[in-house]
C-alpha cells in the first residue's frame, strides 16, 4: 500500500515493513524510514535522512548513484519536484509467456523530479504488492532538451539503513565451480564495492547485499537486503561513514561505462528490490523466496521436471545411438525430461568449433534430431537442448559468413575465451537472427526445454553495448516464451555465472554450478538459497568419483543433496550398476513425493548441513554429513512447527509432538561422513 501522507511525503507499507520517502529542505527525495511498520502519525514525525538517489554537486562527497554531465560541462542535479503519480494494477508476472500466474495487486508510485535548470527529468519509481515485503525501486531519466546529456552513472536506487552502533555485511563470493560462498564480515568505515565488470552477473559475486547491525542470527534480528534484477555488469557500493550512517547505492553497469542520452531519449534502469526482516537471515530468505515464486518467476507453479542432462556423461563425444541408450536408462529411473547438452550441432566435436551453427551435426545426426526426439517421447519424456546463442567459434559457418557480427573494437585484439568470441547482441539484427534460429529449433523438433548457456565474459565492448546487449538477451528469451508458452528455459553461464533476478524473471531454473560434487555442493546450495528459492536451483546427481573433484560420495548422499533443489541426473547411467539404477529409481520416486514441499514450501536452514521445507501439513528434512569434520552429532531441531501439533513420521508411522521436534529434535548418531537422511512428517492433529 502507498499513501501520500502530506505534501512531499509518502508512506509505503508491506505486510511487515514500512518505507518512508520525504522531500528534504533542498528538494531532494530522501529516505526517512526503512524498517518495521509505522502508523501514518509515526511516519509523519520522522525527519528526512539520506538521499534516495545521491548525485553530485553542493556538499555531496559520498557515492554518487546519479552522475550527469551537460553540454556546457556543468555536472550534477539540483532537484525540483514536478509531482507524483500512483496507480494500482493487477500484477500478472514479470516476463511474458509461460503460465503467467503471478499474483496480487501492485501499487506503483512515481515521484517526478527534474533539474532546476537543465532539461533533465528524473522519475523515481516504487512498487509494492499485496502480500509481499519486497519493494521494487528503479529510475527513469529523460532528456527533454535538444542537446545530448552524458550519464556516467545512473543507479536504480540507493537504500539507507537506520543508524546503528555497528554493521555487518553479508554477500557471496566465489569462482567457477565454487559459486555462492557466503561471507559475513564487519562493514568497514569506507566504501565497499561489490561489482561485476564481466558483462554477466558473475561467479565471483552476485548482485545482492545484506546488512545487519551485527546482532542478527538465522532466526532473530533485523536484516536489510536488496537484489538487482540485472544480468550484465553491475555495481553496488556500500557506504559507512564516520558518523555511523550506512546504506548502499546500486545499479547496472560498472564504473567507466558512460551513457549518452540523446534529445528526447529516456534511460530506464532495472529494478533494485529491497526486503527488510526482523526475523534474521532466515526471515530474509523466506521473504525473498516468496517474492521470487509469486512475482518474479514467469511460470512459478509449473512442475519442474526431473531432468537428465548428458554433459558429464558424454561431454562432446555424442552419437544418436548413445543418446538413445542414455534416454532409455533415464526413463527407467523416472526421469521426465531428457536434455542433450553441448556437442549436438554444427561441427561441434570439441571446444574449438561449431558455436553459432545451430543445426544438428550431419555426421552425428544424419536424419536430424527427429529420431532421437521421437525415441525420447516414446519413452514418456520431454526433450531439451543445450544452446549458447550469444557465442561463436571462429571455426564456424556463422563466423565465416557474418564476421561483422562479432563484438570487437577497431585496433584492438579480439579476446578469445574457451576458443570463442561473442556476438554483438546489442545489434537488433543479431538478436533477430538468434530468435529465428531458436524459434525454428524449438518448433521443428518440439523442444520443451532450452539450457541457455554463456561461457565467457564480455570484452572489447564500447559504452553503447553493455546495456542493450542484456536487453536484447532478455528480449529474445521473452519472445521465445511468448511464442512457445510451454517452453522451459534454464539459465546458465559456465554454471552459476548469471543467476540473478533479471534471469530468473524469464527462466524456470538456473544451473547452479558445474561443481556437482555433493559434499562440496552443500555450501554452494547454502549460498544460492539465501536469496533464490529451491525450485530454481538446478541440482544433478552425477558419478562417483566426481568428474571435477574426484570426491567420492554414496549414491543416496548425492540424491539427498540434489533433492534439496530441482533434481536432475547427470551421471553416465551406462556405468551405473543394476543396483544403483534400482536405488536411483526409488530415490527419484521419493523426490517426486516431496517435490511440491521442496519447491513450494518454506525453507528453514537447521544447520549448515540440514534444511527443512514446510508446506501446510507436510514437513521434509534433508540432512547430510559431508565430512567427518562436521560435528553432526547434536540433535537436529526442527523449526516453525505447531508446538501443540502432532506429526507422523512417514517412514516409521510414529507420532511425534511438534514441541519435542522443535526442542529435542531428531537424534543424529552419525559417526562417519557420507551419511545423509531424508525425513518426512505429516501433521495429523
Ligand atoms: C558450461 C556449462 C556446462 C556444460 C558446458 C558445455 O560449462 O556450465 O554445464 O553445459 O558448458 O560446454
């Protein structure tokens, strides 16, 4: 709900938080409150605080989320209020296509501002939705004059947290095969920059941030957080000053990338969504998961099928007969969708050739994909394909015919990463080509699922490329979804290199990491799940020893880790014993029983090595002892049950008291590593 409290003051109310914006004496919009709910009377008593979009000019010496240069070399903005608009509409989901089953009424506030002298209008947008604690904020700039204006920086929003004695910063870091490692550190009295300059959101970081006052735990204490809906370069600068004030400003692009706003043109930033919780980091995750499931995902209620993916099993060494054999084995253990990964197209028999040539390799598939697709369908599964539409190998038909489509700069060396170049996706003709090729593939072979990969960063890109590139990636995916409402898309960039709210808004799941070692995956999933829900977290069971790490884990352990997300199978089933396949069949069947709870329920982290999902009367607990160093001996205490409720253990039939499950917990007499457990309880009274 958004209320206009008095001239120049607005109160945004969500189920458990409130946000107050007020025009300061200098005319600049400022944050007066972000925290627990307030009455209008309380909101009115608050003074204006830090700026909503701090710029340059006057006595501003902090981070400038808005940087402007006019033709006469004058910089900055002097704020003038033009008015405001509010409207309420029914939210029908973010991206086009899919089941479009987003829900709830949304209220949208636009505070319309302008420069006092120069022809620049600045709209500050706020959106809240009934039943959600998320507040979307973004900015639109408009050049209303007849000279270009240079914009070195336009953040989506700055967020201010209330003044506290101390602050802690939570974020994720990592690398390929090691994404989403949670870091929680004291916030320096300085500017701390979280950023990606890679043209994708990154393995080394992820575009979200959390601050607390140093006192929040998993279940208690105030936490303030925000995440950016952007899949290219980004920057979030967290600021803590000498007087103990803290907040952050964030938006698309990295430093040094400048926008030229021509006469009559507008620049709209992506949304930077904020969530506050007084229930600790667990409470923050609950709110983000709810928000993503209800308002971000294009088809949140769609059942995520159990996928088989061929990558680890066959790598580039693909043949029709071998894929058919894998499909038979996959169908036998209960797989619902068979995905052929890299190596099926053009001259792609290794990393050096073929990217860009999106037709079946004529030697490997002399009759096209139809025989394999028909085989997969006869086995009762849907069919999916891996694609990497933004890339091209110099050794490809596409490169030979369209060398001018490659992203490059004159007089500069073209950087190859994994032997590939990038197409200039900021060009509409390139985006149209990609759409046509993919549309043809999906239509021709009844493809139900695309794994959209991106295996290299953006290099040799001029200022004008970075933003339109991502917008065109979005546009191609959105067009595909609109034309093929049942198509599922998995977002991937060498694993979890492009996992963000922008990608999640137009995909069904994310390939979390190329590291499929179940013991190591626990930490990756722990970090991913801070922000993004389990239904989006692609997780495969692969072989032991693991192809990347060499780590060995029992089959049930591998399943129990992957069952905490959107389960897939990525092992070479031809090498699994009949006993393994039989055990896998049982575990897939169990997964299908718990899938609605894992994907639709509330996630509670019971420990670093245990998660609980709760949906209405159903409770699922997955716990693992990945190494003997984890002291997994204390009882595992469940969360969020009704203390007066009675819960049936679905394996033993035993009836347990909610109060005891929460206070005394489940015993963990696990002496060694490699042990794992799946428990199910149903509330019976
Ligand atoms: C990336 C992906 C992998 C696989 C390969 C194929 O690395 O993350 O899952 O699809 O590309 O080349």
